[in-house]
C-alpha cells in the first residue's frame, strides 16, 4: 500500500501538504463529526428514556383499572369514578377504554370487529377509532396513533376474567396525549444542539490555540532558516524542544562545516592563483621569447583565470544565501560609470527591491559584472538591467541599444574564447563564465534581441526550487 502514498500525496491540494493544515483539518473533522454524533446519540437516548417512562406509566394505569374491574354474568362492571382524576376529566389528555378481547378460536376478521365495553369519562365527546391494537392474551403492545389530529401513545394489554367456568377476555387501552412529550423533547433538542454548537466553537478555539502553540517551534525554525538563507545570520540561535533540538544542532554543525570548507577552498584557490600568475608574468616579461610562445602563455593565463573563477563558483553545492540583487547591481554600476564615462551612457536599474538571488554573492557579482560590462561595451546610449521574481522563477535581464548579436552567433559567444564583433575589448571568456555559473545553479542563459532598445538582451533564468 505504501507504493500508492506518493501518488495520493501528489493529488492533495498544496495547502494540505502543510503539516499545520493537516493537523487543523484533522482537529476540525474530529470536532465536526464526533460532537454531532454525540448529540444524535444523546437525543435518541433521551427520547427512548422518556418513552420507556411513559410506557411504564401507562402499564401502571392499566393495572390500576384491572384492579377495579369486575365481571358478573358476562358483563363488565366499572366504578363511576376512577382513582386517577385525569380519567374523569373530559379531554384531559389521559384516556382509557376496554374492548372485548379475542376469544379462543376466533379468526382475525371476527377479532377485528371489536366491541367497546367501557369508556373513561375523559373520552366523552371525542371521535374514537373503531379498531384498536389487540395483543395476544397476557401480552401488551405500544404504538402511536392520531386522535382528533393530535399524536397519542396507546398502550394495549389483553387479560381474561373468569366468570364461573366461562372466560371473559378483555383488552385495556390507555391513551396519552404526547403534546407535553413533544414540547419536552423539542426543548431538550434545542438546548442540546445550542450547547453542542457552543462546545464546538470552544473546542475549535482551544484546538487551534493548542496547535499554534505546539507548532510554534516549527514556525521559529522556518523563520531562522529563512534568515540563514537570506544571509542575515549564519547559525540557528533559538532554543527548541527535544524533538527538534538534535535537528537544529546538526544543521548548525552542517552550516559551520560548510562555511569553513568553503573558506579553506577559496583560500587554497587564491594561493594557487597567485602561485601560477607570478611565474606566468615573469615568463611573459622575457623579451627574447617568440611571439607564438607569448600567445600560448596568454591562452594559458586566460584558461587559468576562467577555471579558477569557475571553481570558486558556489553553485548548488553551497548553502544558498539570499542576496539582494539591486544593491549589488548599483555597486557594480557605480564602478562601470567611471570606466565608461566617455560614452555618457544612460543606465536604468529596474530591479524590485526585495528580489533575492539565492546563491553566493561572489557568483552574483561575477554574473552581473560580466553582463553589465559587455552591455556597456556594446551600448551606444542606453543600458537597462531588470530583475523580477514571479511564479517560482527569478529572471535577471540586461539589455543595450547596440548592434545586438545575430542568431548564428548567439550560441557561439557562450563558448570559451569566442567573442562577438560587437565588443572591441575583452578575452571572450566572460560569457562562458556566465554560462558555467548559471549551469551550476541549474539555470538557463537566453540571448535575444531587445524589443525596447533594439540591441542584445541577455536573460538569466533560475527556477525557485534551485533558488
């Protein structure tokens, strides 16, 4: 069954993939399903208890009537007044009558033709249904009937008197108006559901508060991870419950180890760069070297520079710190405006304030520096840098109003050592460095023609899962 769990998880709405949302939904379902079920059970039990009490009450009334009934010469004799006064008051809601009981060997059709032997005074003036329940001798029956349009409960009990050697079967019927019962059960039902609704609201409030308190450490952990991701801090500092304490400790150890390894790696690369560049500079300064030899030394120097910069790229192997793009772009443009002061370029920075590059700051400076430097070289009057994040994708775009790059050259300029004719300077490795850094973040480099400025348009696209 476990093999189906990933498929079921993928079908869930994105909100239900949240642990907090699942806990809230489960708590809500428990409250919404269990409490109404309890309400229905309590209401059914209350009604059953009331009906059982009324049944016992009517049975007691039937025994009290049997106690005062007499049979003489096959004739039923009853007192004029009964001890229970409600039987003596017209339309009191409690009624009694006695019908001739079923004789031995009598068929059903004959038994259906009931003979009323006696009526209580409370039944005077009321329309009485001709057929009443007629249980077997010594048995009783209870059912609901309508008398004068009102609901009544009728209790019927069959008994037999002995008149000499002859049996005299009778059936006693006790009827009770259920108006009071319906009022009581209606009031109970309204009160029950009112208090259940209040209890549901109270339990829901308690459950939500309890869940928020229980999940608060996870919320704090999420906030601290975001702070680390954005470069605001380099360690988790909050105190966590025992279940999360080891996770936080291991994350801090991982962060510390990664930062130390990266620093040692960069230091080693820096030392290697200096140790290689010095001998190469000495060799290039020798005047007696042939021209072809100097060209090869220049190629070696450029290759070393490119590979070192590529190795220094953090890529997805490092902790993705969040770097604001706009401040880095403004810092680079401040230097480039001095370099290209003679061109009097109008450079526009259209980058949202909160757009982050989730990667290494050195990588971001390398990307923007190469793109902006190339744009300033190619531009005639204008350069525009744009940055936006939407629908899980970060896009950084640099455009200029230069000659642009033809379609057949767009793939070539991304290769190491290839330079488009638009640029009069440069080694031709800048765009290759951009390509390698973007590839390390599983991003994409797009070269197009700028619709607004008419020159080249370089776009760097990063997916949110890699950002």
